[in-house]
């Protein structure tokens, strides 16, 4: 059976001093699969859009910022992650320089600058699989990670990755 995932982006925006990360606290829609969780910014790719253009568009739409410097840190295949068990393939970016001023919220919830140390300490409600890959996003190791994290009933069942 062919693998036909939903393709999306997930971006972590660093503050100018690189000590904080802009996250969305998904608290605006009661029917949101992500309700109550903190997450990076991003979403589904539009047809005829490459992943960088999709990441830039999502940052404009969700945070009113324009990415000037961004790095692809890796990819993750999430079989079974979606609300109805859909498969996802995510391109994970680190945004280190941007213009614009994020608002305090968007349609998904509150936008908050969270200390990077707090995020990496996992001192927030996150998806249970986030603690596996977040250290790789912020690692000083310049290699990209490419992983697979199958989900079953909202929980990761495995995490494997390769650094290149």
C-alpha cells in the first residue's frame, strides 16, 4: 500500500537573543485535536507550494512575521497521528531571524514567548512525542534528523531517526 501522508511544516521561532521560543498555546477551539497543548507554528502545505514557501506562509498567517533565516532541522513521518488516524509527514524548521511583531493570539490560541530552557525541560503540556525530537531541533549539531514516530490512539509507539 503506498504511503500518502498529509505534508506539513512545523517551525520553532527563536527570539532575537535566542533565549525564547514562540509557541502557540492551542486554547481557542474546543474541537481542536491539539486543545491545551503548546506547539510550534505551521500546518498543511497548499497544492503547488514547496515546504519553505509553506513554512513562510504559515508564519505570516499565524504570527504576522516574515522569516528571514530558517533552517530545515529535519523531517518526521508520523503514521497514525491525525484525528482519524491519518499519516503526516512534517518538515521541521528552526527560524533564527525574522521581521514583524507577533500578536498575542491567533485563531488557534495564545502566542507566547516561552524560555527555551523551559521548553527543553518539557515543563509544558506538549504532544507526548515532542520530547523525543525537540532536543534535536535545538541541538548545536548541524546535521539534520529524519525520523519516524508511529502513533496509536494519540500516543507514540516508537521513535527511530537518522542524522545526516
